[in-house]
């Protein structure tokens, strides 16, 4: 079970918070800042797994007795953004790494050269993409085409072509983050050995 | 506002086109505003929140929706929108999909189980779940997966079960997945929906199958037994599936099933090894190996050739992960190897070359994993090497030898460490070195691991205790500075608030310094052969405490707690007791943490007594004045502490203060040799001449030492007391003295004795820490010993895996410690015929060529003390340093009272469990279980309705029917009787239904609670029964009651009253049932 999906930028500003268990808003913020502290201090060559932050730490005896505890935090760093998944041990670490990759690629397809600003101004779309992938902590879909298709078709229900929406915001947005599209600068070494380069899940 | 903004806003907020003039901020404006107000965002947010409050109340759905969207955005930054839940519900019920979607998103992000509008959402969700639009439908399902509550789950289960057969796989997969959330809240749904869930395993759409596997995987972890029948289907999927994600889940699922069905193991091995050999996906490969390990497959096959082959394949693959160079693979490989050490330790140990490399990996996560693994596989051979590597990590990155020498002189490592923290990172960055600035908790963890490694199984792996003591002293210098817990503010480590603070700060355990101290003490007590060295190390720590541990929170200061105890207890081993007592009674010590000071107070009289009790030293004037001076200084120090705000310190100080004052008096009265004075108690040895010889005062030679000399302290298992049988006739409950209160009030007078009690608690503490340790006697062959001695003195060179670690020693031990080691070694080897000294030892090897010059007298004759070499204990008496080679056996004292019963291990576990339990309790209290999904409902939940339940229900129904029949008859008779009575006397007032009704009520209660063991089905039957009873017009229990009332009174209750009673009892019965269900 996936416990939470978080996206925040290099300064710790949240861009997406999705908790699959109901916790207090203040605790959410504390958790985010704790994870941010952990993640911000890591060198780029470090592995993509974080130790548990103090808030989630358990003594060993508890960890053994209680299997529902979140045990792993997986992150990936793309340009200005950190993508974080907190999960328990029924999820595969390496699999979740790819899941983040799928998420980012879907966003990239929808926004075409996605950057942080797209996510800020379209955070509802961000939630929609995530909802197509993960529902209530379980993974529903990992195929990029299907996910993107669903999001786009749902947008059509609004009688307004959603595809133009990113362009609108983009043309109007300040160009600060524009030069570094997220997908261009993600860490290439992160998925060494995990599947081919086209990141289609089922093809691995 | 530019047209661009309007367009953007319009596209986000549908309907805004209809109202071209917008006064309200759209989300877009909000975000832009936030970006424009950098610096004073808080004020802007407060203002925006205020606007949202009014906008949310608007009648215009568009405005309301925009407000909610803004609130969701702000919620992300920690501004709760719980207050808006009703408005969220309004938006959710909007006709427009876009608005509905905002509403659902808001619900997902902000609703909690206790949100009160949740119960109003049932109909809305029901409606949306029947929507023909797949996206509305999916919206509702996704929303439900977040906000589902027990009542929502109960009400919506039928709708969702229907959706599991929806024609569109897009809906099916979501409906399947949401069922897990439903089960969590309403386990009964599992029984009704399971057949359909099972069907989904055969679904034509792969994602639906995958979702189903996902759900079953989660369920199976809670109660695997239920899902064993699915094994064939799952097995089929495993062999045919091309979807890696699903294969991973299936393997995880089988890992929960195999412990229950060992026969699965044989069946699973071929397909899994096939995947391992063929797959190109690292994640799948890893999960296969992981599944083999955590599913117990390897354990199950342990011993068979098949299992061994498989294990070897796994290890080889994992080794591949480690050398691959990808840090993620390294990390997971270490995780898997850690799990494998339990079953295949020897195979893992074979890979120690690559694993040890990971200890020095630049990634702290990997280091920690490797460390965990190494702790499990460390043995006598590699212990020193591993510890050496770790200590080198802790060493501040100043590899300049000269600087190190400076440090040696100054002894303020921790000070430098503190304010050098920033500098350190800067420096390394400038140098472009790969060194990371190590976080304090990492250092902390490393030190704990070192201690854990070394002390494992009561030092089973410890090859050299003197080395260990040096390591401990070195570690004290590398202790990270104390966080939060600054001595002198609270009541020390035992203070609750302090403790809690430390706990929340993530420390959780005892201070590292304290841990190191415990080890030092442990070694001093258990290993007699190095007691001297341990004491000297403690002496060093105590002696230099003011420099090593500055009052401003230098790390590791709490090591003094144990060091002071060792210094006191083994004062006879002190190198320089005079200096030690000087440092113990320094006035600045009063600012140490109170529990440390308390130990100091206890140690002072011990050292004092060692210094003064020797009656063979002539009681000369000089001696007398020295002792007087010492005593006065001790008194001065204790007086300082006698007003300490910490009770323990104060009590001990006052107690000993009195003793020392007595001592001082006695000293003053006791004349020194050569002076004629009068009236002390012993003055036998008088010469006829002028010279008079006096003994030292008895209080010094007898009284004070007797406080501390008794039996030697040995490690005692904390449970040893339990094994002492309680003597017959001993009643532990009976008060020893009935006048307890009086005694307590008079206890002030016994302050002096409390000091001695203090010594006892000291000892208790001492024993506490042996709790988890078992006695092990380790043996070391002379050959090994010599090998090592030889290795130690080879010049620095190979730092390879085996053999020389000495070469590395000077890179992690500080120069002063090294110098001491060297000197000791020289000393030790002086009489060692196998050792060729480096300097001019004056002894030359006999030269066979120069036989003539050879002087037979120059051959050193060594006296072999055979009598002393018998047992390990015997060696203690001799000079340890003089007999290094014969120290083939180091005796490590085990806990007394252990090993007599077999249940020791069990007891240990119990102790662990208790400790764990306490911790859990503490955690829970602090609400630590965030992110935890409460699945306790599903644990042990059976798919089948328990049979005994059904039987019980049937029985109950039958019984109830019978009773109803019987009662009907009785009622009829009673009615007749009443009729007759009525005819006789109509106006008579009946007696109030006192005791009879009371008993009836009681009976009724019992009935309501007794038979119905488990809620669920039992409850429904009960309801049915109740209904039936109602239909029949005579409520069973009411009738019973009436009957009894009638029988008891024997009088003639009125029909009217009876009816009333009946009604009330019906209500009560209903209540009873309700309570029961609840």
C-alpha cells in the first residue's frame, strides 16, 4: 500500500500532497518538512531511498510486529522538483521508482515539456493524473497512454478542450522556470538496469 | 486585469464566462498573488482565507467552487479547510462535472472519518455511483476510496459489488481496488463480495486482474489462510503473466501464503527460478529474490541441494547488484542480504569483501544498511577491522598528523567539533573531497553499532579487551554533542520531560556517552584481567573531564556516570588515586548532570578510603596533615552539594558529609607519631622512650572501608531474584512494621544510613544492564595471540581483509592512545621469548657462530610459574602485563543466577517484549502512528461465517421460539386469572413493582448480553426474534417478567398496568440489544 505521494520543489514548497490515510494537516506539514530536510541534504549520486524521518521512525520491535507501517520512502529529483512516495513493504522499491517516472512522463505528455509552473497553475490536473494512477493507495494503472487518455477524455466532459489549457497558462506565466523542463533533466542514472529507456512499464 | 488573466481564470473556473466582470479571485489570481507577495505571504494568505470564507457561502455555485478550489490549494500549505466541509459537500453535489470534480478533490483532501457531513454524503455517492458517465462514476469511486467510513461502506457495498461487473474495465479496475478500502471499514462486505472478487482474477482485462491481485495481496497479509484456495489461479497467473507489476505482487502474495502451506514451496521454485534466470527487469529480479527470502522459501529448503543452489544463485545476483555501481541496486541488495543472514549467514559472510566496501559508501543510506548487515555477520576475525573502518569515518577529516598532535595536547575535540561543524563542511567542499558532513544521528548510530558489535553475546567476538577499552575511550571523543538534553536544567536523564523531549527529537535511547560508559563498566566488572586497564581508562576520563566535556554540552559527557563508578569501585587499580580524588572533588563538578554528580559523591569516599585506610603507612605528622587536608577538601565539596536541588545528590552528600566530619574529628584527636597527647582509643605501642607510635584513626582504617568492603560485585541477572524460592512462612503481604507512618516521619534521623542504601541502588543499576546478556567464555589460542602480536608490530602496510589491522589502527586511534598502547606492548613483550624487541633491550639473540664468547650466565632464566597458570581466575592475581602469552583464556563473568533454568532465552524475549510494549504505549500516546492504516478489523477475519456462531444463532432462535410458546400459554393463563380477579375487585390499587421487577430487569440484561458472542449475524437474528415477538403481541421477555411479577406478588395486577410494563420492557430489551451490538 502506498501511504502518500508528495511533490515539492527545491525549497520545500509543496506542489502536491496526497495522503492515502487521513492525518492531521499540521502533521502533514511536519512530515513534509522532515522529508524535505532529509532529501535536500543528499548528494545527487546517492541512492533514491530515504531513511525514515523521525516522525515515522519506529523501534525495531514495533516494526516487526506492525506490518502496516510505512517502511520505505522513495524519491526522485527532477530539475526543480522532488517526487516522493511513502509506502509499506508490500510495494516494490524499484517498482515505485519507475512509478514516479511514469507519473512524470504522463505529466510531460499532458503539458508538453512540463515544468514546475505547469504544476503550480494546474494542480487540479496534477491530482487527476495521480488519481488515474493510484487510487486509495493502490496502483490502478501504469500504462502512460491509458492514463493520459483518461485524463484528456475526462477533460472533454467539461465541454472545453483541456489540451489547450496548459498553453493558456503557459503563455501567461512568468518564464522563470521555463528553461528547465522537468523531463529533460531528470537523473538519467536513476533507473540504470531497470528496463529500457522508453519506460513503458509492461515492457520491462 | 489583462485579458490573458481572464482567459486563464475562465478556463479554470467554468461559468466565469457567464459573468465577465469578476470581483472574486480565481485560483490563478491567488497563485499569482502568492508569488507577488513573496516575503509577506502570511498576511496575503490570511486575507485570501477570509475572502474564501465569504465566497464559500455564496449562492453562486461558480464562486463557491472557485473558493473551494483556492482552499484546496491553501490546504497544501497547511491551512486546514475542515471548516468548509459543508460547502465542499454542496460543490460535490453540483450538476456540472467540473464543479463536482473540484468538490470531490476537496473531499479527498480534507474529509476525515470524523467529518460530520460524511453521513450526508451517502445519497450523493449512491447517485454518482449510478451515473452513466464513466468519469463521474470513477470520480465517485476514487472519492470513496479516501473518505469511506464504516457506515458509508455498509450502505454502498451493494452498489460497488455491482460495479465490479461493469462492462467497462476502466470502472471495473477501480471498483475492485476500492473494495479493499471498504473491507477495512466494513469487513462483513468481504464475505458477500469475495466470490465476485475471485471472478475478477479471470478478467479479460489485465489491469483489472492486476487490481484484484493487489487487493488480495493486501488482504492476504492480514489473514493469509482465507486465500490459500486461490493458489492455483495465482500460480497460473504467475507463469503466464507478462505484466511485471502484477508478477511482483503475486510473488509478494505467495510470500504470505507459503508459511501456511509448505507444499507450495516446491511448486513455486521452478517458475521463480525461471524468472530469476530470464527476466531483464531488475525490479522483478529483486522481488523474486526478496520473495524467496521473506516467504521463507529458502528457509524451507535449507539443507537440500536444491535450496542451497537457489541460495547461491540469489547471493550471486545480489553480489552483482552490489558491484553494479548503481546505488539503488546496492541499497536493495543490502536489504535482501540482511534478511538472508538469518538463514544463510555463511553464504553472506563469503561476500564480506563487497559488503565491507559499502560501509564506506558515500551514501549514508547505504552505509546504514551495510552497517546493519555487518553487525549481523561480524566475527572475531573481522571485528577489529570493521570497527577501525567505522572509527575512521567518525574522525573529523583532518588527516594532518600535526593537527592531530595538537589535539592530543589540548583535548578539546568536542569543542572543536561543535563550532567546527560548519567549517567542516565548507572545508571539505573547498578541498573537493568526497567526505560528507556526517549528521549527528549517523555518528550516534555508528557508535551504537560499534558497541553492539563488540558486546554481542557477552563479548563472544572480542579478541582483545585492551584494544576495546582504547576504542571506547576514542569513541567518547567522537560523541556527537548533546542535543536538547543539557545537564543542569532538568533532573537528568530520568526526568520525564527531558526524556520526552529527547524522544521526540528522535534520540529515543540513552545517551551515547552513557552507552559507552556502560560498556566500560561492563568490561571492568566482567573481565577481571583487564580491570586495571578499564579503571585507568575511567581514571583518564574522570581526570580530564573538565577539558573533554565543556559545560556547554560537549558530547559524551554522560560516560562519566559509569567512569566515576569504576574509579570508585576499583580504586585499588588507579594509577594515581591522589589526582583522581582531586578531580572528583573539583567544585566545577557540581555543574555536571545530577545523576553523574550523585555517582561522584558515591565514588569519592571509596577513593578516599583507599587512600587513607592503609594502616601500614606510619601515622606521621606529615601523613596526618595530608589526610586532614584531603578530608577538609572533601568536606568542602560535599558541603557544596548538600544544598543541591537534586534530591539524590543532596541525600548522598549529606550522608557522607556526616561521616567525613566524624572522620575529621577523629583525625584531629589522633596524635601523630612522636607527639605525646592523650586520649584516643588505641595507643598500645608505646615505647619507653620519647618516640610514640600511633596508629591511624580507626574510623579511617576500619569504619569507612567497612562501608564499601564486602563481597565483590558480580554481574547478577535481574531475574535471579525470582529463582530464589520464597521461604515457608514468609508473608510478603504482611506489614513489617505496623507503625510505618511513624517510622517514615522519623526517617530524617537515618540520613546517614541512606548513603549505604545508595550503594545498593548503584549496584542494582549495575546489574540492570546485564539483562540481555548471556555468559559466554571465549577461548583464544596462544597461536592466534602470537599471530596477532606479530601482526601488530609489522610496519604499516597491507590493509587487506585478513591479518594486519594494526596498520590501520594509527589512522583511527588518537596518537595519545596509540602511544600508550605502544608502551604497554613493549612492556608486555619484554619477557616474551618470541618477541624481538625493536630497541636496545639489552638482550641479544645467541649467536651460534660466536659460541666462545657466549656466556652462559647471560641466558635469561625465566621462572615458570606453573601453579598459577591453571585457570583463568588464577591469572587475575598475577601481573597481566607480565604474562601475555599465557592469557589464552579471558574469563568473562556471566550473570549470576542465570543458566540454571532453560527458560532464560524466553525470559529475555519477555523482557524485550515488555520493553517494546512500554515503548509502544509511549508512542501511541503521542500519536506517532501517522500514516498508519488501521487494518485491525481484517486481521484474523475469516471469510466463512464461523460455524459455532451459526449454530449458536440457530440454537438461540429455537430456544427463543420455545420460550415464546411457553410464555404464550402462561400469558393466556395469567390473563384469565386477571380477568377473574378484575371481576372480583376493580378498584384495588396494586403494590408498586419493587423487587420483583428489579430482578426481572437483571435477568433481562443478562439475557441480552449473554448468548450473543460476536456482533454481526447474531445481532440480526436477534432483531428478527424481536420482531417476531412483537408481531405475536406478547414480548417474550416482557411476558416473562410479567409472569414472574405475577407469581411473586401473587396478587392481581391490572391489565392496563401490565400493558404499560410490557411496552417499557420492550424498549429496554431493544436498548439492551443495541448496546450489545455496539
